[in-house]
C-alpha cells in the first residue's frame, strides 16, 4: 500500500469532530478506527490520546504517532511504546491562545480578589476589597515552555512581574528566569501566583506538594493547568486550610472526571474546571497531521517531536 493507513486510537472524543478536516486535506488517506482497524501491518500513522498499553507496540509498520495533546504523559507512560517510532505532539498557536486566556483569567481572578467578591455577593455584603497593582504582583510560571512563554507574554502586557522556571536556562525579555533544581527554591520564594504548566514526567510527578507550598510566600495562589499527577491533593488542602495559601484553581486531576466525592469540589478556596483550559483545535490538529504525513512522504522528519529521554 503506497500511503499506508491512519488509525484513530483511544482518542476520547467523537470521531466526526476530526475526520472531516482530514478528509478535506488528504482525501487519499485510508482512515481506520478502533472498531475496524483492518490489518495491523497496513497502519503507518496513528492518532492517539490515551492509548491502551501495548496497543501501539502491536502496530509493526508505524512511521509516526500523533499525540492529540501537547502533553504526552499518557503515551510515554506505556513501557512498550516502540521508541524508534517518532511521537509528534501538539504545538499550535490556537492551543497557546486558549491556555493564555485561561491563565490570564485565573491570574486576574486571584489578583483582583474575585473569589472573595463573589462570596460577599452571596452574602449581599457591599464591601470593597483593595488589590495591589499588577506591577506589584509576582507571577511565577512553573514550566516555561511553549505554553508558559505564551502566557507570560500576555501577562507581561498587563504589567505583572514575571518569572519562569525550566529545566534548561532560558532568556525572555522582562521575565526573571530560573532553572534546574537549584533554581526552584528562589523561584518559589518570589511567586505570589504560581502557574503550573509543566509536563508530567517522573521528575515532575507530585511536585506541587507540602514542601513546595511552604516555599511560596504567605497568601500565595496556585493555578494548575498541567496534569493532576503534579499535585498532592491532601497537601494542597492542608496548605489552604492552614491559611498559608489563599486559593487555587485546578483544571486537571489525578482521577478524571473528578469523582463526586472528592473534597476539592466543595473546598471554599478552590475553583475547579473540568480539564478545559485549552482544547486541541480539530482543524489545526488535522492540518498538522496532514502536513507531517506529506513531510514524511518527502523523507523529511516530523515536527514537534517528543524526546523520550526527557519524557516530553
Ligand atoms: P513544553 O514541553 O513546551 O514546556 C515544558 C516546560 O517545562 C519547559 O520549559 C521545560 O524545560 C519545563 N520542564 C520540564 N521538566 C522540567 C523539570 N524537571 N524541571 C524544570 N523544568 C522542567 O510543554 P507545553 O508548554 O507545550 O505544555 C506543558 C503542559 O501543559 C503539557 O505537558 C500538558 O501536560 C499541559 N497541557 C494542559 C492542557 C489543559 O487543557 N489543561 C492543554 C495543553 C497542555 P525546558 O524548556 O528546559 O525543556
Ligand atoms: C493537552 C491537554 O495536553 O489537552 O493538550 O491536556
């Protein structure tokens, strides 16, 4: 088979949101689904979100796997993933824009005391609450990559004092940068609002824990839009209940959907959103898939490749 087939695997979204875009761009492609995958050795491309462990290893002719998200933790966690097969993730301006909107909305929410104002409204209490000016508020971005840097640019335009923490050194105009384990503590000590945009890897799992919260200034707020595995939920609840942290916005959880019995749903200092900070745009994603398949057909490497040694 000249082109090989493309398989949608465990994508967790209705197929009809995605396939028409691909059909328009690459009508020649033989598109298969999990219900009817056909012969495994005909599949050259696979689109996956949370594939069942072992399912990608069972496709012997794979040329590229496309992650439907920017985060690839659910794919690289599969020890049987065939590491000679490139894994391409989502890096797209529409995703960066959505995440930026989410981060800006929540930074403003905690900075401008919207949570407290809403509580007062529920009590019909007319009370003004002063907030500092943006240039007095220090926003720290834990994970200063594609999404973190996009959010920082928008926050900078609002005059916030920005810092970013990454694995390797970075330079960004108007942003104080820190890196590596030695840079974490000084980064945390000056973050009034902490935004987590890290990938979930063995090195970042559980990073939002009691020790990290204790390093933040008293009254700090935390926004986690990365992965639930970054957060130790009980430690967050304790830091909020003790009053060391003022509030938290959580978009992602160790168990999704968040179980009804989880205390975070009703915690008075927590805002919960249902993993909706930034959704992959079907048209943009399929354009990336079609472009990459053309590149591979021309003998060029796929774009936005995951480094398996780093895990992101
Ligand atoms: P990137 O890979 O572009 O950025 C990740 C950043 O984290 C990089 O700056 C990297 O450092 C840093 N980092 C990774 N590991 C460490 C470590 N051990 N110590 C210090 N810094 C580290 O990812 P994106 O910005 O594209 O995405 C970030 C995450 O956002 C995704 O992995 C995903 O989990 C989450 N996400 C959530 C969404 C939602 O709707 N809630 C939507 C989309 C993404 P360096 O630059 O040096 O490599
Ligand atoms: C992603 C996500 O990783 O939506 O893109 O969580």
